[in-house]
């Protein structure tokens, strides 16, 4: 059988697997692209297949590594604590947070779990893909107390596919490695009430990143987790069930929106209480966090308190194309802080604070040129609202005393799972939002959005995340019901990407994720919702 492996034509025996092929190459591989589709190492290639083996510098392999590690941790907990179950969730410092349900973790428990995890890995147990009757899997999950998985199975009308290892069965909604011995590196950190799990990341080129504590961010994650529990929406199955009863669905949507209203009210109160000192409210967050709508809603909240804000978007301070920073490929780096006209920005801010009239700029993204609005002045009962990815960066406002700036970090912090062992990615939620928004408002295809996403993420890691803990307030812009709305928009856009496209792998992964959700009509979304920023119909569109 003739195959093209890592750019070289080679001959192999029939029925060879990708795992067999990977062992003949130098390096440790966890997945492969086969004719531009991601395959696990169990896969048996066919004549003339084009294969690219992927190590831990590739995001697909990292996802497989993480899923396998979650499987092994869940298996270890089951082996030594039969009556207990573990729940994984997104957490700080590029880590997973794991909590034994209804039990606070102790150092002794963590040591026992780690010892069992290492035993499982050292024995290099094989995984087998098996198919069981639905009723059989329900009885199995009952026997080991995995009732969250039973909830999901009750929606199925067909056989169940699982991975089995030494009699233990589980499914991670992902490919996994052929055996437990592929997991070479991980760290556990006791972090009550549970523990952090560190693993290799693509951001650190396949190595475990240094752990950096982020207490403010973690507190907001914990509140999001509590809210999901309070609203009985901790997993997709329970969210989908709300679609079965119109009244319950409307209540849930209203609850989600009301929680954000309360948070904005709370923010307004905090700013009002310190209004004598605060002259500038800075809002930053990663792409598709809802910054624009949030800043407009905060403006209204402050107006209701007799505080008159002036909103300034940092996007309007981009330099002309010939003056912007270029990246290593010679392309304009719009994410770089020095692609902004920092001199003009600081002059405008200083003039505002000195009670001078200011002619604010605007930037036309079509012509890549700058124009100017009419002059305006900051009143005594006013504050400036600055919105943009660099808003929390001290480099932006070197001449403004820290006590005069109230910093807000905004991000959608989803703390919901498919089931206890399969958390939903915060980054994937933002990516879906952006795909929908780009198609609706910028006539940008899902292909182009996916192509740019790597660069966007790189800019976030460089310019946004390092300033996150400097925020005075972290605002969670996630709405528990939003993927029920975004589903159909996302499916339409992503389905346009052909199988031979270089972005098909990413598109297919998001498609599989979206298809797990039910869909609801967008008319149920309030017209002042942050979600309207992505699907259209916002009352703030022209404000």
C-alpha cells in the first residue's frame, strides 16, 4: 500500500494503523491529518492517503492529550473511591479544575489519586473502542453512579460508542490515544475545594506552562459555576430539556438576562460610590466578549445615576496603514498596541481631564483612513468610557493616576459541561460568536474567521490576558441559553466549508459541538441583550 507520510512517499503493508506508522517516524505523535481530516491513531489508512502526523505543537493533538488525561483521572477516582465522581471545568492559568462532587479535596486524597493515575499510565493499558446497547450502558452507568451521563443517553435511540480500559467504560466526546502510556507529563496542584490539572499546551509548544494564580478570575468562574447549578443548567442535556417547556425556556432566558442586569447595576453602584476619584472607566476583553453592547449598557446605567459618560473606542485610534506595526510576515499587526496612535489618544484624554474641547477621531476600516467627529467636552459629572483590547494596559495611559481609572475585564465564562467529564471550551464559545457576527455584519465567511483565529488568539495572549488580574471588576458576558440561539447561525456558516478546505478540520470540530444543542428562535432574545451584538436586531446598533 502506497502512502504519503509527512511529505514522503512510502510503502506499507495492508491493515497498518496510524499508530504503527507513527512508531516508524522520529517523535511522539498523538493524531494525524489524513486527507485533511483529523484521525486518531487507531485509524487504518487507505491506498494513496496523504498523512501528516501531529505532535503536541498541534491543537488537535493537545485536545486528544487532554481528553485522555481526563479519562485516566476519572478512571483513577473510580478505582479508589467507588462511590465518588469527579467533575472537570475550565479554570485559570491554562489548567483544568477538578472537583470530587460533594467532597472537599484533601492532600491525602490527591496523593492517592495521583498515585493511581501514574500506575495506570505506567502500565500502558490499551483503550478499546466498543459499542454497547443503550440499555446496557444505562445500567452500567447506574452501577458506578454516573447519572449525568444517563441524562444524555436518555436522548439517544441508538447504540452507544465508548472507550473501554481494564473493564472501565467512558466516553470523552473526543478522540483519545491508543493507550494510557501516551500521557507523559502532567501536574496536580491542591486547590481547594478541588485540584488543578496542568498538561502540555500549544501556547507553550507542547510543554506544561508555569502556573500563575489568578484569584479574581477564579472567583468569577466559581460564581458562574454556582449560577449554572442554581439554574439547573450545568450540562447540555438540562439546557436542552428547557426547550421542551416554552414557559420554562422563557423563564430561563429571563433569568440569564436578569443576572447580567444585576451585574451591570452592581458595576454602576461601585462607580457611583467612587465617582469623585474615577475619571476613566476602561473596558477590555478578548474577541467576541460583547464589549461594544456592554459599554453601551453601562453608559445607560451610569446615566440613570446622573453620571454622563463619553464613550471612546480604541479602534478609532488606529494609525494609517503605512504607519502601523508589521509582523514577521510583513502584514499589519492590528493587535499591537503601537498600531494605535498613542500620542493622539493621550493628548485627547489629557485635554478631556483639563476640561478642554476634544475632536475625537474615527477610523474607517474600509478605506483604512481616519476622520474626526465634532468637538465635545467632559463635564463635571462625566466619566470617559474607554473600550478596546488594550484598555487595561498601563502603557496606554502612563500619565493617568491608577486611582482615577476603574478597570473592567469582560469575557463569557461558560461553566457548563456536556457531562461531568466533558467541559465546554470558553474559547470555542467565543469562536462561535465571532463566526456568527462576522457573517452577519462583516460579510466575512466562516473560513476567513477560522483562518484569522490563530492570530487573534496570539494577540489575546500577548496583550489581554497579562492585564486581566489588574481589573477592578470581571464581568461574565456568557448567557446560558445563547448556544441554543447561535446553533443554527453557526451551522449555516460552517457548513459552507468544503471537505478539501484547510479549515475543514476546525469547522467540523465546531459543527459536532453545536449539533449537540437544541435550537430556539432568535425572537426570544431581548433587543438589548449582549447576544444581539452577534445575531443582529440590537437597539444599540446606531447608538
